[in-house]
């Protein structure tokens, strides 16, 4: 009998890729969506990529759940072998009130974990982020971030999103330690996720590639990301299910740090006929533009800061090197162009 995975936030960019890889690996998937009207969207996204789409209506099912409500969670866990919690808000701009992100992230994580534990589910994989690792300065003497580092949510430079991911992850580990010691929890901490989506629904990270393709900015900030291919992120979630050595681990899933300008240059090289801005903006100009653009304002604390990240645990877990995120960025841009989305 195939194992059944409850995949929260199934309509998300990463989650659709996870659903596809779970199905290809022989798992059954019960996806959570805020409204069952999104179910057909997920099915339509994964179906064309399956090697065998027979009985998909039995292998991929859906339940409507809300991160902010207890309704339906216990019933959703019936017959579940693995909880894969990916649902968490990820905005392009930061809210005025940090709790708009923090409360759904923290409460949603605890709601999912508590329901799973009460139902006897003992294997949990949760999606966190590198922002829960690298959002604060490295300790003196350290040259790169690894899984032992934690973002300080009280650091004034940390964004609401960084706080939400950090506090949600800490809440999950605290719950496992204090209330569910027999629960086998693994945390996947991806960087900035790139690569083509399975359909034409935009995520925030794909929106960054769209922003470059539309030449929205007259110059680009001296800002970058620890980036990773969405396929590697999805594979990490699936591959750790049956790996006891990952129980109790955080896994920083990144390829490399890449500057915003280098992302644009890679896209320009692939599509030389398109108007792509590759000019670097002085930091004082970016700070001025941030007065008018909330999306720019959120990156001000990280201007000019290159973050080196130790991905050795991710490489060891996957048993191979990471896909080159620069190629993934170009592939994402190609998807947007080919589908008339820019």
C-alpha cells in the first residue's frame, strides 16, 4: 500500500513540484488548499509532466484547510503517513504589521504539527528558508553560514518575512522537543528558489525574474541571493522521507550566492534582443528609490552583502552536486517569454 503524504499549500510554486515528484516516486498525495477551487489548477499543473497519469484522481486528492483555523485539520490527517508542511505566506513587499506574516506562519506550523501528532503521524518534513539561517550577521570568525546559524528575530534589520520563517521554524523545533519527542522532524531551508513553474501561476520568486524581463528598474541594486533550483528543493523534500540520518536536521538547500546584476546579465546573454537592465545602481540611489517602492525598501539592510553558504549537508543528502541556479534563472525567464507572460 503506497504511503500517503499530506502536502500543505499544494497550490504553491514549490509545492506543485513536490507533488509531482511525490507522485512519480509512488506516493499518494493529499494536498491542502485554501479553497477547493484551486484543486483543478494543481492537477492540471502536474498531469502533463507525469510519466503515468492513470488513476490520478485517486493518487492526488485535496482538502480545504486554512492556516488560521482549526477546522478540518484532524480529519485531513486520517490515513496520513507523512506530513509535508510547505504552506507559509511569501510576499513581494513587507507588510506594515509584522504579525500579518508571523502569526499565519507560526500558528499554521503549530496547527499542522499538533494535528499530525494527535493522528499518530510521526514523519514530518517542513519547509523553512535560508532567511531563518542567514538573516543576521555571522558570528566573529565565521566565514560562511551553515545549519548551526540562526537569524535573530529581534535584529532590526530582519524583515517581517525573515522573522516569520525564523519564528515558525523555532516553534516547530520547540514543539517537537517539548511535546512530541518521538516525532521525526526534518527542516528543509531553501534559498531564493528559481526555475520554471509547472504552470503559469506566479510565485514571488518568479516575480523577481519577471521584474528583470520587464526592465522595471532603471538600475539594479547591489544585492543578491543564495539561490537554488526548484527541482533540487522538491527532490530534497521527497528524498529525505526515508532517510533516518536526516531526522532532527536542518538542511540548507542552496546552490550559490548570485548578485541581482549577474542574474540580469545571464538573462541578457540568453536573450540579447530583449531590453534587460544590467547597470549597477549606487547604494544611495537604491535608498532613494526605496522611499517610493516597498519591494526595494525590503532589501536595504542587505545591500552589498555577499552571503557565503555551506551547502555540504544538502550535497551529501542528495548524493550529488546542486543544479546551477544561473541556468535555472535563464530557464525560468524562457518559460515566461515562451508563455507570453512578459
